[in-house]
């Protein structure tokens, strides 16, 4: 298959690297210099101290000619891309953003087959063409459109799995995104404000108290039931990533823009007057850290 | 006059240094090694790059024989001292702690003449016998007992002022302590959590929002009116100390115990069910940072 990967951050490099094992991948970068480097040197993927290289075609021209497009840019860079996608002929488009702020914009793309997905991989961009695969996980995809469609372009991805890069399909996109959002809305801002690794949210009894209170506010906003099971889920991820710095903490350490708007900002917009003081406090504190 | 200063932290060293200009001061230290150093080398006070020395008698023995005792230890070290003071014959005792948690314990000392006070000086302990006087301010004192008593042992302190060390007497101890508590309960925990200098609470619009919301909760708990005037007061102090690190931020930088219990802890105990989410969040977060 021909696949276009849009966005060449850590996730874009990782997806382009792995998908190129079985498919013809074009990586769309923002800057032509990065595309040139990738065309000259390939994408290097580092994992447990061994290097692997894949030759991938890269360009900064927004041609988007492939029948499958995978969008890996951060949510706050989506707007321009969605305006492009609106004008394209029908194809399959996969959105891998954190948060749920972008979901409302997908209504303008219904002439495509739209999937939303979550990427559970740990990935760090080392430089323009090198990505460090720090943790293996699933790519979970769900069809955004209501209709059930058992056979589609992406079935091939399910049937011909790539080593160390498993892809699964889930039936309910909203449930899937909400579960991810709970994780991102609790672990990310708390670790970013407190400047601790994920695991400390469970080992420090005071942080754990804040973590749980914040979790309660988030599921209140999302209107989710099965609180105990969801708390176990969040704690499980916190435990399995205990030695990691969250992406938001890394963004703050590197003085980059965070994804706070698409995570807590989205929740605040959907709170409908519910009492969510910790969400508000953390949103404002992280915005304050960002503007420093 | 013979004055005993109890506690040889930054404030104790500063008060012993200045008061020794006109009075016979004994400084009560926790450890005899510190007393030995002070007896051998005097107290050195550094101000704007010039050094000044005062010879002060120091001891770790809890003799407390002076007719005026000034207590400068942190609130969380008061308990043992108050148990000593209970047994002493009647004299004048001045408490210079932050917060208001200790006020309830003063009821056991009513055979003494008890003053509470606030120290507006900036002082940094450089080592066992050197203190840096970083900012001049008033010492404000108020009689804790209800009776009006215009003439007392401390009148001499008012009448014979010491250069760079002004002392004033105020009529209402509770109003005085509450106004100081508002400052300590807002500027201290926020700057400690966000790890910023005082001034940034006003220059960063997001931090200022949190600052004001926290201020509103604090005056709600304290049942204070005249909100606008109090906000001006807090902002004025934030501005005049804009380049300073708050004492709580310094405590956290040096991995010392903070005064969070006597500041926000006291407010939580007196909240009577009022909604104070930011106070709770900050209390728990600072406790979590402390135990790391």
C-alpha cells in the first residue's frame, strides 16, 4: 500500500520507519531541510542501543497523494492540515492526536473514511532523522463514522502485522479516546507541575491524593461510569511507565508548547458548570509555565 | 534590659545582633556547638557587602532567666519551648512565628505578659554565626491579652529605637496576624509550587489568576472584609519583594521542612466546610514535595 505519514516528530518518524517495512511510505515534513536529511540518510530507529535504518521518501510539499494518510502532528497544528484534507478526494485518514479537541473538526471530513487512533508507543525524537523507540505498545484504531465496515483499506494492517509494531482495531472510538484522555489529563499535568516521573504519583501519598481527586473530576466531566475499573487502568499505566517522564513534563523541560489546551482545555470546555477546581488550577498553572 | 532570644536561625541571629546594641542579650541555641561558635566569634551581620560584629552570649542550656524572652523558632518547634515557659515565673514573652497555629497554645501562658509579633525583615542565615540582613522592615508587636496596658517592659523598645531595626506596637493582634497570614498563605505556597520569585505572581497573567483565586479562599476562611484593600496590601508586598524567593521556596530548594502546616494547615482546620479547593490542592502538593 502507499501510505502518507503527515508530521515528522517522534511519532511521525516512528510510524514512517515501521510502516516502510511492508509499505511504500512518504513522510510529509514541515521543513524541506528535514525532508532532505531523511532522503539522504534514511530514518534511523534506535532501540536498546541498536540502530536500524529505513529508506523513506520525504518531502515538505503537501501533495498528499496516497490513499491512506496518517496524521501524527500535535493537535495544535491540525487546522491547516484539515483544511487541506477537506479538498482531497475520498480516501482513508487516520488521526493519532492526544486529547479530543480535534474530534469536532472531523465532521468536515466525512467524505473520507476517518479513523481516530491512539499510539501507545514511547518515542523520543533524537534529531531530524533519528527516533528512539523507548517503549513498545499498541496502535489502537477505531472508525469515526458510525457505520460498521468490517472490510476496509486498513484491514491489511491488521492481517499483516509488523514486528514490534502491533495494530489493533476497536469498535468504539469515543470510549477509546476517553480512556486515553483520562490518562493524559491526570498523569501529564500533575507530573509536569510537580516535575516528577510518572511513578511518583503513586508512591508519594500526597501526590496520590491529588492524582485521585483529579481523576474524579475528569471522569465527572466525561460522564464515565465504572470508576474503580478506570482508576485501575490509570494506575496500571502509571506503574508500567513509572520511570518515564510524561510528554508534558518533557515539553516543559524543553520549554516547548504543551498539549494542555487539547487535554485539560477540552475538558474545561465540556464541563457544563460541574465543579472541577483541580482541573482549572492545573490548566492555569501549566498555561503560566508555558508563557514564561 | 536583659533579653533572651530563643532560637538561633536567621531571625534569632538578626534579633540578637540588633538588640545587643542597647541591651544585654542571651541567645539560646539548640546545639551547644553553635553557641560555642557565637561565643568565640560573635554574631556577624552582613548588609550590603559590609560586615558588622556583635558580641552576644549564647548557650544551649534552657535557663531562660531574662525578664523578656523573644521566641524566634519556627512554629513546629514551639511545643517543647511552650512547656518550659509554662513553668517560668511571670515575665514578658514575645512570639514571632509565622501563621496562627500557635495562638491557641498561648492560653496556657496567661500568667506572663504575652505579645505576638511579625518580623518584616529579610534575613538569611549564612552559617552558625553569620546572618545576611537582606531587607529592612518593621517589627510589629501587639499584646495578646485583652487588657489595655499602655506601659510595659517593652515600652523601652519603642522609646529607644535601634537604627535599621524599627519596632512598632499595634492595637489588634488578631488583625495583624491575619494580614500577615494572608500574605504567607498566598505568596509562599504558590511561589514554592511554581518555583518562581514573588514578582512573577503578578507579571504572569495565569499565575496572577491563581494568586487572586487563592487570596479569595483565604479571606473567606478568615472571614475578613475590605477585600480590595487587602488585595492591594498583598500585591504591594509581592511587588516590593518581587526579586525575592519566598521563605517556603527557599525551604524547598534546600530540602528543609516548610511552614505549610502552620499556614495552610491552620486555614484548613478553620475552614468549617467552606469551599477552599486551591488551599487544599496547595497544602497537599507542598506536603508531597516535603516528603520527597
